[in-house]
C-alpha cells in the first residue's frame, strides 16, 4: 500500500510539471479558504481480547462514523511568472462523531477528531489561452503537497455488549503525527476591480503514508478491569473550499494589444540576451515615456518580444517577464495602473527578420506605446 501511494504521488508531480507553460503569478502572495471536509473511509478500531480485562470474547471490530467537518487553510506562496508556484500552508480540520458500529450494529459513541497540518505545496496555473480558449476570467490550477499532520482524538468513546454480561467501553484521548500528502485541483477567478485579488474554489484529497496508531483504554463494566490497547485509525479525507488569494505587486491584467494608430508614440526598451532585468539606460527610456504621458493619453501598451534563440515556449514566458518588468517601472514612476496593458509576443514580430536561433539584439525589446 505504501508503494502504491508513493507511485501515485510521483505521478501527480510528473503531471504538474508536464503541462504547457503558462503566464502566472509573479512574486509573493497570500491565500486563505474554508469549507467542508469528509472522511473518505470509516475509522476502524480493533479491540483485542485479553484475559486480565475480562474480554475473553471473539475479536471486535469497531467502525466509527464521522460527520461532515470543517476545514480552514492559510498559505504563503511565491509565483515564478511562468505558471509554477511554491507554497507553505497551514490547515485545520475538525470532525464530530456521535455513533459507532460493531458487526454493523449501532452502539453509543461520541467525540472529536482534529487534524493540524503543515504542508509544502507545488502548484501550476494553466493559461487557457494557450490551448485555444480566449479567456483569462478563470485560471485552473493543479498541485501536490507533502508535509506533517498531527491527528488528535479527543474524548472519543464507544461501547460494545459482552456475551458474559456487561459492556466493553472504549476511550481514545490521544494524538499522533504522520507524514501526509495531498492532491489539489482548483479554479481562480481574478477580480478585475482589485488587481492581484482572486476568488478561489478548490478540491483537496489528503492521506498519510501510514495510519496513526492511538492508545485505547478498554474497560469491562462488569468486572471494572481496564487495559490499554492499540487502535489503527483511518484518516483519509476529501475537502471542498472557497477562498481568496492576493498577489503582492501584481502587474496590470494582460489584455490583447490594440492595433497601432498613427497618433501613437512608441519608446523602445532593449534587453540583454535571456534577461528580463532593466539596465540604467532602460530605466531612463521608461522615465521618458512616463514623463511624456500627458493630455490625451488614455492607454499605455507594454508589449514584450524576444529574439529567435530558444524555444517558442520559453520565449513566450520571457517576453511576458520583460513586459511585466517595464510595467512595474512605469507604476513606480507614477503611471496609474488602469492605463497600462501588458502583453508578451515571444519571438513574433521581429524588428530585424532572422533565421531561427539567431541572437539579434534589436529583437530583444519591449515597446511602450502611448495612445
């Protein structure tokens, strides 16, 4: 079983890095969500017979039913601008139980089951425009996580009738920690009125590599004998959450670039090969463009390009990073965010036509167009 789980986790990681590159969050972000959580399997508690406790009866197998619980998640992450995100997460889950079954027969029961988790997640945002869907209103994402969970059983009780008379009562009040993994699938809905803010909806599947073993105090009510035993408990769960995510210093929303018009004024910012860093000369040109913005300018297009060295996929992401760097400098110089639109064109529309693989400095540029 452990081997199968490791293989499943490795497969999910491979899927995460195997999808097409997409423009995504660039920089730090925070997120939070809350929702409902459900145990995916019943919790089984074997109670072994012992002579000194008077439980000289056939082995009992108790299955506990947990109601739908609450889950809350807080996360801090970093996006690399190409769809990949890394994230640290804290989460809390809690469930209540008011019934148990022995041999499919209902018995008295109760108690609380809590889970406190710290996870490291790897996630990937999928740009739907790269697969032919002309929309950025929704951004699907997938991910996997690995971490540590403290499973806490508080005053979990149950009872089983004994053939010789009396009851075998059990009490679990214990906690154990285990290494845990999770799979995540979600949708982010950017809120245009607040750049960087998104509404999120997620599904999560969580399990651990080895079920925790809790101490059970078993008591024979007829004889009064008590003996500690060990119970292996199941903790696999599924959750659905709604939440919010905010990216700090988010670049203006990417929108399709309008066709150039005769009245437009263009500034060119050039970059070193395979770089998106701004040189001193580049900052001077951006400053000139910010200063030239005046009456009649209602829109500033920031369009990024690359030369023809490198793959199409890599160049698309590089052109976006260059455009975002220029847009951030315009914002720093006082240009309102709502006047700026960014777009990456990869190696298309070169200033100097070249063969594939040629490193042409004039093609490594961002065009700032004042309209």
